[in-house]
C-alpha cells in the first residue's frame, strides 16, 4: 500500500463523500445516507482510507456486541484504488478493533459471487459457516456468512501458560 494512504475515523461529513463509491460498487443495493447516519449515531466503529490529497479511497465499519461477536458491516474501496492494499488495511484495522474489544467471533456477509473478497477474508482466518439465500436485494444474490474465531488470549481460567 502507498505510504500516502492513511486511515481516519469516519465522521458525519464523510457520508456525502462515500455515497458515490457506494453507488458505483453496489448499485441498487447501495446503502442510503440514512443507513450511514444510523451506523455513526449508534457509535459503531467506522474508518475511511484517505489519500495524500484528502480523497477518500474506501471505508469500512464494525458493529456488534463484544465479547460475543462483532460484525464487519462493510468494506468498500473505490474501483480505481482497488488492488493497492486499501481493503487489506481497512480489514486489518477492523480486526485490531475487534481484538481491542475482546470479541470472540468476527463475522461478515459477502456476496456469494465476490470471490476476490472471499479470498481476502480467508487469508485472515475467516471461514464460511452458512449462506443467506437472496440476502442482497433487489438482485436476490446469496450472501456467504464467514466467521473468524479469535485466538485464545492465554489468560482464561483453564490456561496453563
């Protein structure tokens, strides 16, 4: 990844900047401004990837109820910024936040036909655990549910460490 890309907190003023990325990547299934506002209003963990000139290259979010589980809400990278490590940096940031929160499981849904994203998630220990039929509307595309189980911390009551 270029050293000029940095991750920052996703703030309310970023909503209008990410909408064109959302529309381009997800079309009819794009999130509305209200959906982003709701995520931020609920205090969910969101980040933007910003280029040296301040242009948003991508964004990602995490929500959930630690210690049981957290969910990757979305990871999106502008088409012209893909394959530059932006998505990987966002995912690593979300996983670090999940660890800080002590989440035992991190889950996500990914379109069944999005093989590139599935391969990225698999590299980080996510495994398929189910399918949500027709999850993405209006295309009726199935979602693959993937889960990553946290490494034991070594400080549980039965550890001999």
